[in-house]
C-alpha cells in the first residue's frame, strides 16, 4: 500500500512550573535540566524506531512539552542534525518548536532558527495579566507582545500565537479584546481554543468559575467573525491561518498521516506497508524512567482494532474544514467503505455531513455538533 506522510513528534517534559489547567506530561523544573543527556536519549529513542520509517523522509517535526524553549539552540542543532542523518528531511520540512513568552527564552529565537527550526508556536493564552495569573502563567502581557515581535525578527518561515478563551471570570468583552490584541500582532497563524477542565489537573480538583454556555457561544461566534475579517481562514476546529500558513504537522495528524513519537510519554502512529495494520506507540512517561539505561524507551504499543479504525479516522479527519476525499477512508484504514455506509447515510440524512463530487464535507451543523457526528461511527 502507499504509505501516508511521516512526521516526528519530540517531547521535552520540563517547564518552570505546572499550570493548573495542564494535563500534558510536564514536570516543574527542579535544578538544571540534563540537556545533553536528554538529547542523547532522544537520539537513541529515534534509532530504536528506525524500522518504523519504511523508506520515508520526515514530512514535519513538532517539538512540544513542557516548555521546549528551556533547551538551547545547540541542543536542537545536535538533535536535528541526527534526525536528518538517520532518516532525512523532506524538502521544505516544517519544524515547529513550542515556546514560552518569557523574555529569557525568546532571546534564543535566532539560535533556534540557526539550528534549523523554521516555525515557533508561542503559548500566549491571554493578553490580560489578571487572566494570566489565574491560569498560573509565569509571563505577563508585555512579555507576550515582546515574544511575538522577536518571532517576527528571527527569520522564521512562520509563527503561531496560542490564545485561550472561556477563562475564569472572562466576559465577552474580555475575550474579544484578547483576540483583537493577538490579531493586531499579525501572526501568520493563530490557535484559538476554549479552556476545558481536564481530569487530574489542579482546576479539576478546585474548579474555577467559567463563563456560561451562552457567553461561550457568543465568544465563539463573534471571535470567528473577527478572525475572518482580519484574513484568517479557519482550517480546523481551533486553527486559523493566513493563506499558505496552515500548520503542516497538524494537517498530517488530522489527515490520518503517520508520526513517530520520541521523548517522555510521546505517542506515535505508524502504518505497516505490507499489511496496512496501524500501530500506536507510547514511550515511558517520567524523565527518570525514560533516562534509565536499563529500561527500553517503549512503554507500550498496540494495534488499532478493526472496530476502532473508522472512529479514529473520522475523529481526526472531520476536525478539518476542507473536504475529505471518499477514497481516503479505504486507502488509510484498509477497510471497505461499505462497512460504514449505514453510519454515513445517517450523518447525511441528519444534515451533519454532505457528500458530493467524491468528497465528504462536514456541514456547519456538523461542526457545531461534532460529537453527535462522531458517535455514529463508534
């Protein structure tokens, strides 16, 4: 079978302090980060996964965390050089690094560009200091503004600003004011998404007071209008980009592409060229366990069950605004389309999905009630 593009996710687990809403695999920094040692483990982890590459080059790289911008440019020069040498990077490979707006870290942006990173995603979250404090962020609005200006001057191909809405005590005016300030910074890409309370977080144990559903809907509706007026095109649920600046790494996720995952707790998804079987992988989560030379990096791997493939495909693919070629379903899952015909018919009859010219298109109603649409494929 023709394999989908292959991306690489790299996880850096450390941050200055854990935010109360964060359910990612992150660990508050205690003392110096073992940078050189960790990079070597990342390289060795990648070497152990080389059999999963199956002749492909790396389509895109995303370095997430934690706070990857706590590591130096030299660390990424070494890592990316090894990735290129071991596997190879495709032409115009998008390489994204997540960064905190702290001024010490943003001074490294030019180092990162020199290392080969060509896109930075900055976790702004809000432009109001009281909201940032409520979120447990260590930066202020001035630092967020400074970080965006540094990104513009660093020689990147693109950069993203992350912004949340539906924050504790946030009004409609607060949320729209935040969004207007982000738009004024003119980033090529904006990730704009609603705060959700996740299990096993500080917010889950002590829930803050969040805006009412009616306010959240007004924020979403009016915010999307502001973004559209400013020339940002929504291409997935929380992704808005100027033309030509969509995040290629995220697109590969949502198009059901493959990706290797290296680093603490990193997840991967790989298709077998001979059988079409899809395997998911998960690496050892805690830094101490991950860097224990007596243990393998792989925590577990498992084949996606045939009964789950349709849901996983549509859960990813229907996040996107773009139409989905009908032929992609069988090409990427190795399942006959007729196995899902009853569910597809229900979705179309309910007005959640449109099928025409050999493509599926999620309707406006379908995007609003996406969970209802996806439940048809469970």
